[in-house]
C-alpha cells in the first residue's frame, strides 16, 4: 500500500455514526447511465430507479 497518500478523513470524526453520505460516481466516458439532468433536476431512468 502506498503510504504517501494523505488521508481526507476528518480528525476525530466517528465515521461509524449514523448520518447521510453522498457518493459520486464517474462513469466511463462520462456516460449518463442512471438518468439525466432536465431543467436542473435529476430524472432517473430504470437503472437509476433501481439504484435509488
């Protein structure tokens, strides 16, 4: 493992506690696999609804 990487974790934060987490997924060639943005809102397709 590369020990030269800097941790982005907050010191002293309990990551096991309940809370909301957001995950960003960047797909190959930036394909819209889960839906698309229409008028500033995310409109899910069938795959997006399944993931939700």
